[in-house]
């Protein structure tokens, strides 16, 4: 009898060759092997007579319309009726070579008639055949013959025929039949000490009686995976609370909001400030995530939290991922709290670092190296997922993380369950989202000319043109996708013709510059300084501006190859314009990958539908949910967070299973899944829980 924790070398039929092949797939235990699931199932369960089979004109007997209407999440393991199973005897066997191809022929016989059968390169077939033996013969029916039929002696529980037959991803150099036999060996001999539910689960996953069993078993796996994630988040929270202590900060209710703020806080901001200050009163370190759409006022909330820390005589720190963003936070806080002691610490200014008390320090990664000197009571990270976990660990301070990435409810219930959350779901009264237009390829030049006319008419206005790449891609599928260097050249050529036609003097022409990560730091700073000093009107850039260039006079943004971006990323880019409430515009250009005509049409239609939704929808949380459904969680958090897409059995979009998992986790504090050892060794689960 096998136990789930047993090594594979205890399994009958697994020798050194199998062990090496399975180790390459990270399969080492019986449990690992049982969770190597079928890609799909071939329906060989219906038994035909030869006479019945001959009445079919082709091999597809499942109602295709019904198959299409099945739940999409089950489509990859729906059973297929491409094979036909007979109970026959075999006679008149012969074989011959045609060139190097071995061809075997025989006649299959049952009470209703006879049927020719053909096999190719099956050199062991002859030794299996016995006169008078009844066989299951399962194969494809073409040209009035059964092709490549799998022959198996009639038995009560056959693994290869007369059932829904599992089809696995290939484990080279072994065949499907060998893999199937090993799964059958283990499933049939699992130790009864395991729960009946577990025994039934693996039976249904590998050798189900019907399609419904497959669906239920897959849902059970998904449930176990989500429960594991929720429980891990709970443990993280408990560990944090027991190991991380911070100074208790006294908060006076009458001083909750600083006097003379230059604007009125939204209700959502006031609620977030209340939640954060309540945490700051405690000695258990706060671990809170502040989620707010672009322009919702996260910096103001963070600044007020830092101000309370300073009122109590402590220091506070705000760390941003880029120097540009750090400088902008510094300037914003200066305006909000003009009397507050404030220091900027970046790679350039860190040499002049001054140790002080009751101060707010704003900076980049350079500031992290100064934490021991500063000894802050509160550390704030902006766009927290852009910092490593170790960088964000400080056992002696309250921690507030900020993100402009809207996080769907399904993720909040699971991988972020270890964090307290505050959500800014209300925009300041003067903030309006940019009007968004999807421009067809034929009108892109017209859109550029329209932009030029607006900028020439109002020289104080500024614009971004964003491209996904720095250089043109060498990959054939992406060679039409815009790159900043090419876009700059094309823009200059198009505007050059326009200036000539309209006789616009050089001194009046639009000034343009390029910004991307491959420029030297000094060059980047010079471009940004020109931009802020109104020395530029158009900035052609990669999506690096998404990290928070706060340019008040930016009214226009053109996003090239918009279909390459997730909706959440597009929303972040759109938020770069109209920052002070002025009318603003977001213009989307698209490109088509060079594939076949049919593929191109399908891709174009799907991307156009996505982008049309984006043009209408201004709610970042709704767009993030759409991203989750259509493209996966990695698109919400960017490439650095690709681990979010690696759920093996569950789906972030199945809120029903997530809610059920949460309920089980709450009702049974000691719930222990039999799959826990498998999940614990999967590195990606540690990765996504560390964010």
C-alpha cells in the first residue's frame, strides 16, 4: 500500500529511468505523481457493435454545440469522443513492410459482423494476440476501418479502453500507456489510512466514471489550493504581529487632520486616515496597504500619517521607487505641511544626509540604507511591489504600503489577507478622468496632426507619447509594434511636413524629447528638468512614466500598441494627464502582430473589444477585474509579479470557490489539507505571499 509521502522508488514499475524522467518534472513523491494531471480525457466508454459503427459517417458523435456551451474553465479537460470502442476477437492477422514502415492488418469480429483494422509500426502487437480472447478494441474509424486500435483484454477496470481515458503531457521517452499503468497502480493501492475523500479525489482525477466527477475533483483541488493560501496569509499575519513591535503613537482626535490644508479631503481619505491612526496607537506594528486609483490622494494620506509620527517626536520615512517620484512626493508634502521638517535623500543627496528628530525623510532606495540612523516609527513604501521583501522588513516600525494598482476582491481575500487594507475609492471633486479615444490605423496621422494643432495653439500644454519598447523588436510577431526610437523619427518626419505646409517657423515649432531607461541618469534628469520647466511639449517615452511623473500641464497622452498593455497599466498611464482637473485626452493606437490572416482578424477583434471597454470605463477596480478575467493577475501587477499567474489548480476569477475556501478556513481553524506538502514546496506560493 502506498502513502502520499512515499518516495517514488517504492512504487512497483518505477525504476531508475522513470525516476530520472520524473525528477526533471519536479516529481519525487507519490503525491507529486498523483497531481500530474491529465490534459484531457478521451471518451472510450461507449461500447459499439461493428454494425453500429458502420452506420456512422465520421468519428465525431458528441454534440459540438453542447461542448462549446460547457463552462470555459473546464474546457481543457473535457472528454472527447474521437475514439470508438468495440468488444471483438481478432483473426487473419498479417504484417508487412512498405519501405521502412511496418503495416499490420487484421479482421475484427463480433456477432454483428466484421471490420478491417490497421496498425502502423506496432512491432509488439503480434505477441499480444491470443486466439479466442475477447478484446476491447479502441481506435479511430476512417475509410471503413479501425485505425491504430488499442487492444486490451476485456477486464472489469481497464485503464486504457472502455472508459474516460486520461491523456497526459508527454514524459519522454515513455508512452501514454506506461504512464497510465503507473497511475492505476498507485490509485488502486493507496493506503486506506488516507481519508475516503482523498482516495475518491485521485480516482476521479485519473480514472473518472463520468465528466461530472472530473469537474468536482478539479474544483476540490482549486478549493484546497485557495485554503492553503488563505491559511498561509493568516500565519504571516500572526508572525508579523508577534515579531514586529513599534512605538505607540499618541493621536489627539482634535488634531486628526492638519489645519490649513490647501484642499478638502475626500470622505475616503478621512476614513483611511482614521484607520491608519488607529493602527499607529498600537504597539503591534501596523502592516497596512493603502490602495488608491491614480489621483485619489494617497500621498496626502501618507503625509498626514507621517505628520502624526512627528507630532509624537518620532521620525517617518517615505520611500519611492524612482528619484523623479521621490522629488514629487517631497514637493507635494512641502506644500501640504509647510512647517514640517522635511528632508530629501536620494543617491545624489545622501552624502549631505542630516540626522534629525521629528522629521519626515523622503527618498529612494538610498534612504533604506539610512534607516538605522533615522530610526523611524513609520515607514511608507510607494508602489510596494517594486521593492523586495527583505528591503521592506523593519521589525521596529509601523509599515504603510501604497499602491495605485487596484486589487480585485478575489486577491484581497487570499494572497493579501495578511494585510490590513484602506481603499481610496473616491476621487477629489476637481479630478476628472481623461476622455479616451480608440483611433483606427487609417486616422493615426490625423490624430498626431490634431495633437500638434492643440499644442501650437496653447504652448503651455504638454503631451506624452508612450511606446512599449525602446528598440524595434527582432521577433517577427512583434516587428510592427511601436518602439520609442522609431516613433520619434516618424513623429519628426510627419511634423516636418506639417510645418512646411503651414509655413511654421522653427522658433514656433513643438519641442520634442526622448525618455527611456537606457539613457544615462544625467540625461534622464536633463530631459525631466526641461519637461518641468516647459522647455518641452512632447515627451516620447517607454512606460517608465507610469511610475509617477506628476506633470500638472500634461493634457494629452498617446499610447502606441495599446493592445500590448493590460487594462490596469493603461489606466495608470491615462492617469498621467489631467492631474489638476483640467480637460485631458488619452488616445489609443494599435498594431496587429504578423500572424495568419485568420489569427490577425481574431486578435484584432478581441483587442478592439478590450480597448473599447477601456474607453468607456473609468473605474480602476473594474478594469483590474477585467484584466484578471481576460489576461491573468500578472497583467495587473506587471512583469515583476508574474508569479500571480502561477496558480496551478485554482483561478483568481472563481470568486465562488474563493468564498467557500474562506468560509472553511474560518469555520475550521485546524483544517489540514492532504495536499499541504505539495503546496509548501511550490516556490511560487512563497513568492506571491511575500508581496
